[in-house]
C-alpha cells in the first residue's frame, strides 16, 4: 500500500489538471531553452568578433615591435617630430 488517502476516483479527476500543469511547465521550459540558445549564439558571435579584433591588435603590436627593434638607436619613428613645443 502506498498510504495515499485519496480514492481512485479523486485521483482520476485530478489527472487532467496535473497534465495541464505539466504541459504548461514543459512549454515554459521549452521557451526558456530557446531564449537561452539565442543568447548563447549571440554571445558566441560576439566572442568571435572579439577574438578577431584581438588578433588584429596583436598583429599590429607585433609590427610595431619589429619596427622599434629594427630602427637605429636614437632614431625617431616615422611620423615623430624632433621639435619640442
């Protein structure tokens, strides 16, 4: 015995209500999952954009580093002005 004090007829009458609540909960969970999937896709796209931007910055800094290392000591960089204002 399960110890359930309900009569079988009472339990049978509650089944449609319980089923409706379960269906509502499933619908809510499905909607939440869809929204989270969309947000995750947007974050993944943004992360890709940021990774590409970081790669461009690293390449730019690498080029600057090479120019600094290859210039003669004391020589100004291209675009620098020796005049002091």
